[in-house]
C-alpha cells in the first residue's frame, strides 16, 4: 500500500505544470483524453462543410427545382381538337345460320389533330363511308360483345379511316351512339 501511495504522489508531481505551461492547461489523464482542435483544423472542417452543403444545395436546385422559364417551356400548349361528324351508319350484321337479322346503328365522330385537315378530309368522305360500310357488314353480333369488342371496333375503324385519308391522319374514331337491334 505504501508503494501505491508513493506512485500516486509521483503522478501528481508529474501533472504539475512546468515552467512553460500555464496552470489551467493541465494534461488530462485517462484513455479518452483529447486535445482541442487547432484553428487550422477548424478552418478545414468548416470549408469542407461549406463545400458539401453547397454541392447538395446546387444538386437540389439543378435536379428538382424548375425555374419559371423551364416550367413554361415544359408545359406544351394543348391545341383544341377538331371534330368532324360522320353521317349515321345503319347496316345489317352478318348472321351465319341465324333466322333473325340484326342491325347495327352507329353515330361516329372523327377526331382530327388540326382544323386544317377538315378541308383535306371532306372530299374523301365517300371513301371513308365505303370503308365503314364494308367493314361493319362483315361483323357478327358476338364481335360487339363487351367493352373489348367495342375497343377492337374503334381501333379497326381508326385504322381504316387513316388508310382512306392517307397521307393525312386522324387521331381517333369516337362513338356517339351504338345500337345493336
């Protein structure tokens, strides 16, 4: 025990400040001791934080923020669609072996991307009506069952109208009325 007391006294004497050291700057003891960072280290750390923060802010602005100029350019102006009414079509449906004749009445509107196309398509209306008549007469009543049947009919009519009015193109064939009787 006496040896331990002498060792503790020796450590206390070692911890006493020497001539060049101030009394308040005693060396801390223990394994978790550290020195306060110097001014150079603090300046480097602050510069690093500024670079990282500035880079993050610049990245956010570049990728996620849009200026008013970019927003105006990104939003295209939607042109109003032009619609052309077609005459009503009344055809008898193909009936293989059935005793009752069924009829299909369709009111159709053509959607055009530009109003200028109306003038170019009007002279071709007899060709479009012929394409409608010949296709619709070959349909069976089961071809029009459900929404899938009407979707196929719409797509096929759009394809046939585009073939009839080529090189012009329509956007879609829209149904106003469909009656199967």
